[in-house]
C-alpha cells in the first residue's frame, strides 16, 4: 500500500496570515461594494462580481485547508479560522463539513464519497453536491441576514455583491474542485484527474485545486503551496 507524499506544512505565521488576508479582503471588498452607487452600464460592476466570487471561493478553500490542519500548526488557531471562513461562506458549519470532507478523501469516487455522483451528469451531480452540504438552517440564517442588511444597503448591491457571488462560487468550487477531477474513470491510486500544468490558470480557476491528484497525494499541503506538488 502506497503512502501519501509528505505534506508541505505551513510555517507559522505564514499560513495564518494568508488565511486572514483572504478573510480580510473578502470583508473589505464586500463593504466597499455594498456602499457603491453604481450604474449597470459600468463594466467594473461585473468585475466586482467576479472578484467577490473568487474571494468567496477563497473562504471555502481556507476552511478546507483548516480541515487538513494546514492553516496553522496551532490546533485552536487552525480550528477558529476554519470556523470563521466556513460561517462567512453562507453559514456553513465547520463541524458538519469536516467529517464529510474526510469521507471524501477516504472513500474517493465510491458510493461512500459524499462528493461523488456516479452519473457523471453535471446538473444531477451539482444538485447532489449542493444538497449534501446545504441545510435548512443555512437558508433561514441567510434569509434573516438579507432582511437585516437591506435596512442598511440597497437591495441591488446585496443581490449583486453578496448573494450572486456566493452562488457563483459554488459552481466554481464544484466544477474545478469536484466535477472535472472526478468525472469518468481514473486508473490511479487517488481516482482523480488533474489540470495541465499552468499555475496562473490553476490559481485563477480554483486556488490550485484543479491540481486535484496532487491534493489527494499530499492533502496537508496548503493551497498556496499546492503548485509545488505538480
């Protein structure tokens, strides 16, 4: 039985600083965009949507890295950052994500893998993926937060820069981090595909998680070092 490659562990405080940078950028960007008096004809509006989408994806990737203990060597710091990043990503709960993600690694591309759908059909798989992780409590909390925020911010801003990027990022995460790597048959020990080597595109598409075989081969490597595993 082959063992995973040694993880490239983060050197504190680098991992923690990168995680906090993503959380901070997401928060500052969101506040600025919610206050923005924009016109729909301004192309920068759509750049803002895509930028916020990418930062939402970064929140989930940060929570994901915490699940592998690769945000910080300090267990408490690692867990707290994981909780914060998960909650900010549409009220996901770290304690629910953690066991499911480790099931994915343990039972990859099998009937016991919560991220897998044997049909290879994009929409069926996406629906299975979303309903596996989305809970009624999240919907209630998101609804309550929306009605609270609309007292202070224009509804157009909330929809464009808070709600829409969150939804779009689920497609980004699903397509590049689950669907592409695991669809079809892969005759390797991790049953995973991987993007061709292009570090710029790998980062832009999903924080290097298109290098998915490499992630399964070295799950403790944080996203910002994953390109080294290619």
